[in-house]
C-alpha cells in the first residue's frame, strides 16, 4: 500500500491525492483578481444552466479572498472525494474555488431528466458521503477517519450537510464539509476543505453556503 500524499492546491485535502472534491482547476490566484461584476457574470456564462455560487457566498476565510474558475461543463478533472463515480458528467457543470492558502472548494450541479432521477442521485451522493470515512479507512488502514452529520437544511426540495475528517501518519490531517441539495430535477454537491480538524470547520457559514447554492438552482 502506498502512502497517500498531500497536494491541497492540486487534488487532495486530508490525505489522498486522487480523492478530493476540492480540487483546484483553471487559473491560479495571480490571475484571479477580477472585479466582482465578472465573478457574477461567470455564474451565468453557460446559457440554460442553473445558477452557481460566487466567491462571496463561500464561508469567509480569515486571511484571504476567495477566487473562482469559470463555470465549466462536465465534472472536475480530479474525481471528487467521497462521491467518486456517483455523479454523471451528462448534464453536469462545475466551478472550483480557492484561496491564497490551502482552503478550497468545489460546486457540482447536475440537471437530470426527471425529478425522480434527481431524488435518487441526491440520495446516492448522501450515502457515499455517509460511508466515506469507513471506505477511506478500508483503503488506507494505517490512517484514521470519521464523519459527522450536521443535519438537514430547509432549502427548496431539501439539503443536508456532512463533515469528514481524514488523518494519515506523518501527513497533515484534512477536514472536509459537504452539502447535498436538490431543487426539482437539479442536484448540487458543494464541498469545502482545508488542513485541520472538526473544531475549525466553519459549519454555520457552510450551511448558509449550501442553502444559497440550492436556492440558486432554479432555472425556468
């Protein structure tokens, strides 16, 4: 078994380089000092797609602004941590976010064909997140992981927030927050992550971020 590596800007928060939904893609911070008007415009760059989060809607970082990639069709290039092989690329769009430090985030939105399909997709994503810590320890038995259920949110057709902590010997621990929500036939999965533990996770702010993400899914 190989030791999981850390590359917070590239792919892995917590411990696994190939497993992070908080992967950073597109431009770097040096290119991202764009006016807020441009950030707003990015959210609607793809006609006919649901709205996406903008940087100011993420949990505030104490030492950095948030920056964002464009809204992009399909799934992120790096398989999302905890929900690998769960979300389809068809009907999907995503946007990545990062700070000048190791905190980053991703939003994936999937427009399904029916309400029932969306309901099943959201349930599948939640189940994968609920089982994520146990699955991670099975793959990396020298490490430790745990999950927390932060409860349901009142947002459109429902949303839920979870936390997952991973730690591996001689590596920095990682804390991840996940929000899964649905509005009609559209599902979103929002993630946030950085080095650290549950005690520094901005749960209240992330709940507001998740609620905003679900509310913005509506598209006539």
